[in-house]
């Protein structure tokens, strides 16, 4: 049965049981505590916890998921995929175990010709949580599964949560026995390779707190309502129903294996190691496709890093298969051809996705070469020192600077017969992570105290957020948090975090920085330093108490600094204007990948290869300022996600189905973006917009920076002052300035050239006298000379060759000349053929001289050059050359 058919039967079965069919949410998790959507339930977390009313009581979906915890297992086992799809059915306070269990059994066992999956009852096993008598009873009594086929297991396997705070509960799993050839008898309790888990039914009744592990974690209490969350692994069911050995061979994945093996000229199934690599390629290419499709771009942190790692592992696997040429773009197309059957939006976006993947491969292939050199050097040094193990610092450098996944380093070292200090590497990684975490903690208001904020949210509900409508509110202080814990109050001088019932402050998000302002109460005030939203729905202010004491329960006036807000609006609208201008000038593929704006300043990152020309930069600035002049109306409206898509709004990543989104327009269709920020009312209020820079921020990504409003004016005023100073200095008018400076630079260059010519002539003038009176060193004519200040080593080389020519070929001769170029001592040595026959070689002599100067050098036997650091020892270095000539001919 094709994967698409399994998916279709799933949705239609549950639709028939009164479920709303919900499209897959983005892989970019809508839950801020998760990097990716790791399960079908993630988009529904607010409904499962009861924090938001569910728009439906029953839902069903096939959700795209990414999990990379078991990335090392990919390709080696039958069932680990970094990208997979989860079929799910959900009840939000509606039905519970009594329906979820029989329905699951019905769908799994109904024969295929009657619309089910047709698994044979004798192949099926079930597990339940050891204390869940109710589920056990339903399975054995109501459904009629033989009791010996229902196993009771502990919390490690049968109590499910996302791994962090959120809804949780006991679960029950359905397994398929793949036969004695694949492992031991005894059911899933004994062997999870033979018995493949296909479906997990979670009975979500409780809320998990922070801490603990999968075997034991704090349970905070019951959820307001009992929910059902089930997840069936689409790929697992597909490989079982398609009679394949593993999930990489199903119809949606195998074409990539075929394409990769054709490129590599290997036959799948002939060699175990090659097969594993082909499966890694197929899995990672598909994950890459789906992640880039959902707007993730390769980077060095968070989601971007995970994507980068996947793509680089795929490049490396292809390389180990013997494919040196770029291949990922082609393989991505093959994967997309399959995946587009379920995700048609991939087709329209394919050009961009392939470009991102190809650029990443290109950039890794570039560092692969330098990284390989670094590793080879490290291996050589290790061996030369009699060691066996490449130091951890090198592996870390390769990882950190050249983007080498550690297993690539391990593998490459192994090929050369040495190991790598992996333990040390992991310690360095942990240190780096700790640093990053500490950094994040120190930066992000509220990040440390998420637990405390969840409590406030449960007790008082979401913040009444007034940022769009007013700049001041009368508010009461719901909580004062010092570090991690709530405190009753904080006195003068303290920096604490404050939750208000109502606030006009904009919390940093969507690239817009937080508002500044004050809290004022009877007998005290505080300055607002930062505003964040550490948990959805709750706005947290980081404040410094300026006088008095801030206390829980206090009434205060929360006031945003009005000038700050005006400037912030200018910067944010300016960002949209620049984005639209960029797309107008460069075309629609110039898509924003990130942005940041604060009063007076904005920057915008966008996918684009190569720098902008001066003309393009001017055009962008011009288009932006014309839009400002045109005084376009700016408006915001709320709509559903599909409406926003139809409307053509940009940046549709990471939104959840069911939520309303906000679309901000400037001049109607001229600029339409999904955006939660604050904006000016008309484009003219942005004021002058000056592009101040355009630079690269990683492979295939550019950054435009600009200043707006009064900062834009000031920037231009500073440039005007600069021009005024220069015209005065040059004694000319503004119109003639460039010409005058150009003339001057030209004259200076000419003078420099003249000076160099004179120097060279002076240096070369020494040739005659030098050739006339060489020193005789045991029969070798030796001419040594300190030429003093020279323009470059070229002068010394010319002199050495001139003197060698004048000394003739008859008798052995050596010329050693030294000089100082730009403060650095240099030596050039030349030998004639007779001298070389006598064993006098320029390379060795230069090394001796350079050694005296505290440096190094080298070259051929007839001409060599070196340098050092200590110019005062030049005379000594030349004498050392003479001594060595003596030693060479007498030994
Ligand atoms: N949330 C559960 C899982 O991911 C069931 O959907 O396994």
C-alpha cells in the first residue's frame, strides 16, 4: 500500500468518526520550548493543556516531524528517521480510552479491502502502563485481545511527555511482530527490534513540570480535562505494509537511494557499509528538503545548525560513497518529486530550496578542503610526536571553524590509522554549550524562570496586552521575580522581573526590540530595561527600581517612552519598506531570512548569492525613499492563515492552524507581511532612510543595514560635514573634490613608484663593486652585502642574480645579500652551478641566515629567500652564510 494511501485511509477513518481534518503545521515548532515539531500533538499543546479553547473537540492530522536525538542510528536500524510523519487522532476533553482503544484496533485490523490496514491479529501485541488497569481492561475485555498479548510496562516506555513541561499521561502502544528471524520471542517487553511499535495512544490527564528524565519526572497535577493524543508512525506502517525491510525502502524514500547509488556507481544491497551510507543520504536529504521548505536555513545555532549538520552528513556520506561532485541539489529534486505528492507547496518553492541546499553543499565542500588539510597536519604532527591520538582541540577547531561533524573527523582520522580524543572533544563541546547557555540566560529576560511564569499564567491568565492601542495603562503587579524565584518585593537599585495584569509595552519579537519606559507608583518608580514573552501569553518586564519599593499587588502606571515608540515604529516600518524595495530591485527570490530593528536602526538578512552592486544598492535606497515620499497608508488586519496565504502575505513560516495572523500592509499590495510589530500610520513618517551597509552573513545570505528617521538625517549630516572638511582641506569646491583627491592619489602613487625605482637603482649600483672583490672561502668566491632599506625582496633578488652573473661560471660562487623591507629583514642567496657541484646550496644557506634572524625560509639550490624578525642581526646572518660555505666545502 502506498504511503499516500495509508495517509488517506487514516484521515478518512477519523473524519468518519467526527474528527476535523487539520493540515500539518510547520516543522518549526509553534511551541517556544521546542526547536522542532517533534510529535503530532505539538501544534495542539495549548488545547491539550486547556490554556486556549480548542476550536474543535476532535481532530486528526498527518503531521511532519523532525527528531534528531537518534541521528547516529539513522541507516543502521530499520526504523529511525530524522524526518517522519505522524498520523494522529486527538480528543480535547471529548472521548477518552473507551473509544480511542477500540478505534485503533479497528483501523489496524480491518482488512485492506474494507478500508483498513489489514494487520493479522496474530502478529499484534499491546503494552499498557503498569498501573493502568482501565486500559488493560478495555484491551482484554472490550476489544478481546488475548491477555498474554497485553504487557504491562513501566514509565520509561509507557508514560509519555514531550520531554519537558507540558501535558503528559500514561500510554498504550501497539506492536507488530516481524517474526523470529528478527529477534527473541517474548513480545515488546523483550525485543524492540523484532516487535515494531506502530502506534502510541497517550491518555493525557496530567501536566508535567520541569526536571526529571523519561523514567521519572514531576507531575504537577491533573489537566482541566482528559484528552487523547495518539501517534502512528506513517513510515513504519508503510514499510511493514509494503513488505520492505526498513523505512528507507518505502516509496517516498527509496528513489533517493536509487539516484544516489546510480551517481556512486554502487548497487544497493551489495555492501553493508555502502547501504548504510545510502540510507543516511536518503533520510538526510528528505529532512533537508522538508526543513528548508519550512523556512529553516543552515546556520550555526539552533534549528539552522541541525539542518547544517544533516546536510553536511549527507555530503560526507556521498563523498564516502566516492561521489566528489556536488550531488545534493539533484537528490533534493528527486526527493521533492516524491514528497510533493503529499506536500504540493514544495513544487512552487523547489527552486529556492534547491538553491539553499546547493549553496550549503558548496560552502561545506570548500571548508572540506581546508579542514582536511588541518586534519592531515594534525595527524602528521601526532605521528611525528610518537602519539596515536589527535588532540581534542583540533577536533573542536574542525567542528567549530570548518563545520566538520565529529563523526567525519573520527572517520577521517581512522582512515589514517589514528584516533581522536573524543572524550576531550565532548568536554569542549559541553563547555561551549554551557557558555552559550549562560550567555542566553544573561540576555533573555525571564528565560530562567519559565516555571514561575507558567504558575502566574495558570493563576491569572494571559497579560492584557495593549501595545497596539495605548502607551499608558494603570496596572497591578502580579508577580516580582528575582532570578528564578518569585519574591514579595524588591527595593531601590534592584533589577528584577515584573509581571503586570495589563501592559502597553511591546515585548521583543518579530525582530522589533522591546519598548523602553517606566513604571510609576505611589512612592516609587522603576525604569523598564527589557520586555520579553518567556511563555506564550505572558509579558515580562525587566526593571531597575529607581526609588521606593516594588511590591506584589501594587497599582502602578505603566508608561512607554512615547519618543522611543515613535522611533521604533519608524524602524519597523522602515524594515518592511527595505524588504519590499529589495524584492522590487532584485526580484521575489530575495526573501527575508531574519531582521532586527530598534529606534533609528534596522537590519534585514535575506537569501541572495554574491554582493549587491553599487547600482543595486542605490536602487534599493531610491525605491525605499520614493515609497516614503509617496506617503502610502500603513494598515494591519487579522485573518486566518489560509486567507493570509491567498492574500500573498510574506513569511508564512511557523504559524499554527486555527490561529489568526496579523498582516501589515504598506500601500496595499506594495508590501504585505505577516507581522506582529508596531508601525507608523503612513510611510512618510518613516523619514529619511539611508542604507549604511551591505555585507555577507554566511553562505548565500546577505545583510542590509540602514538608519531611519532623525538618525537617517544625522547620518547624512555627518557625511555633509565630512565633505565640508575635505573641501576646505583640499582648497576646492564640492564639485571638484573627487577630481582633486583622484589627482592627489595618482601623484602619490607616481611618487611612490619613483621612490622605489631610485631605491632599486641604488641597490643595484652595489653589483659592480661587489663582483669586483669577492671573499675567497676555500676556493669559493663569496660576495655578501647588506643593502640596507629596500622596497621589496625583488630588489635583493635582482642584485644577487646580477652579481652572480658578473662573477662568471668558471669558479664556484655564492652571493648572499640582505636588506630590510618594511621593517622586516630579508636575505637572498644565489649560487652558481660550480658551487652547487661543490655541495654549496642556496636553500640550506638561506635557512641558516634566516635562523639567525629568528625566522625561516627556503627555495631551490640555485636561488633561495628567507626572512626573520630581528633586523639588527643581518650582519651576523651574512657572516653565518660565509661560515657555512666554508663548512660545506671542507666537510
Ligand atoms: N505524542 C505521542 C508520541 O509522539 C503520541 O502521538 O508518541
